[in-house]
């Protein structure tokens, strides 16, 4: 995705994973950060816990 998503309560959204789908935004990210963010979202698709799940 080449656009930045922004929510006023949260701030910029660089990626999201839900169920078996994920996206990463490349807007304003260098290649290294984009790669790390994309792998992070793929991890969630494969079953890695979210920060909320890890905290509880």
C-alpha cells in the first residue's frame, strides 16, 4: 500500500493483520523498516500474539 492511514486517536497506521490477511504501508518508510514491518504483520497472520494478547 502506498498511502498512509492515520487515525486521530492512534496516529499513523503502518500495518495491520486480521485473521489471514495483512497489509503494510510503504508510505515514507525506508526499505529496511518496510521489511521489518511486513515480517511483523506476517508473524501475526501465522499466529504470533499481539501486544495486547502478550500483556494479558
